[in-house]
C-alpha cells in the first residue's frame, strides 16, 4: 500500500511540476500581405518614448502558406523563404520564423489581425539600433510592421 501511494504521489508531483510550453497552434497566416515601411520606437529606462522613427522601405510582400513564409520585393531581389509557426501563450499570439534572415527577427508578436490588416511587433535586440540623439542609448526598443492584405 505504501509503495502504491508513493508511486501515485510521485506521478502527481511530476505532472503538477510540468511546465506548460507555448502551444503551437494549427493556425496559419495564409495569404499575401504587403508593407511599405515600419516604425521603430525607443524607450528609456522609465519606459518613456525617447525616439520614434517611421521608416519607408522597399515594398515587401509577405506570402504565407500552411508552413512557409516567403518575402519578395518589387525590385526583383531573390525571394527568401522560411518555415513558420504560430504559438499562443497567455492569450497572446506569436509568429516564429525559422530564420531571422527573412525579416530581421525570428520572433514576432501578432499585435493585431483582421481580414485586411496584420500588425507584427518585435523587441529590438541589435544594440546599435538603440542609439539616438547625441550618443544616447535607449533601454529598449520595439519594431512594428503593419501589413495590408493584397488582393
């Protein structure tokens, strides 16, 4: 009886201590989306905006199928593709792209999604991108890309 209780207790303890990982969803972001720029917002250590740059860029097309995202541009640069997954943690959805060479960062938060708009945001991790003003460095930064559905 003691052995049975000990085994039951051990199994319960292991199950209750198991960390819940982000759930990979079966959701896809199918369709073709385009952008003409992005916003980089820099914050000081008090979380106050110290700089905001709205940058125009070459129009980029993000085409999602069931498992892959492909980025292309109007200026005929070779298409770049990578696998992607959508995860959900605490009611927040995330887009993970298997290669950061595709879209600057590999981990993006899906901030907003409607039939015609997809807004992605990522933490700026490149220390040089946190510079602003006369040699000042922000505590953190966010890059936001607003995509519009094509067609």
